C-alpha cells in the first residue's frame, strides 16, 4: 500500500519520541498538500508539535521558539500555551465541554505546522519535506528577510512569493501541492 510506513516484516519497532514527532510532522505536511481533511491535518500536526515543543523546552530551556515568543509577548507559559493549543485542545478533549463548538480557522493548522518545523531544528537536520514547508510558509507570508538568510536565489524566491502571498489558504495549498508533486526528493 502506498504511504504505509511499516517495517518490511510488519513487526514491532522501536522509535524515540522525536522520531515519532518527525514522522507525524512529515505526515501532516503531506496530508495538508494532498488536500486531506484540515481537522485531521491539525490533529496530527498538533501531536507532532506538542512532542517537539515539550522536548525542546526541557532540553533547551530559553532557546526554543516558543520560549522566545512567550518573552516577546510577555505571556506566562500557561496563558501562552492555552492560546497556542486552543484548537488542538478542542479537537481532542470532550470531557470539559461535550456540547462545545469552535470557530476553526485553517490558518491555525498552517501556523501549527510552521512552529513545529521551526522547533525541529533543535534536533538535527530537517527532512526535505520540512524544508519545503518552511520555504512555502515563508514565501506565503513574504518573509523576505528570513528567505534571504537561507541563501537562496532571490529571483526564484520573489516568483514564489508573488505566486503565494496574499492568496487564500486553499489556493496557496494547491500551489504547494503542484510544486511538491514536481520535486523529486532524495528520500522519496
């Protein structure tokens, strides 16, 4: 079956929490660009992001992106993570408000994946898919300074940014899907 990642013999296997998070993060990126249900994408991305965030905060105190965001926004950890995890918590906890409803914005998923991609840098090189997502997100949000720091061809970045910036999320995802389809990753 395509997309099923099991050991050749189907037996149990051992993995670390960060390895699990890497796989979940890559899966959420593939799911997003393949047009999967945005709530399912968000759930997988948030699971990966939570693992990555928890380990980064424990192993690299004060160095994580989240720690920096808390400091810049002058928020304590509880307030900050209540805000950052609100959608994920709604999607996984029914015991607190079984009749609750949520005004979900798909951009929350886009941002959740981006934060996880930023934090995964603490644990060694990103996957090619994670690199692709980071470039797609930066081009989508026209963060030219961050793109320049990556030492990439400025003309290509400007063209990518023009194709994505200011467009609705659905259109940006479809463009990313087309680009991803045309890229031949070494790991593929």
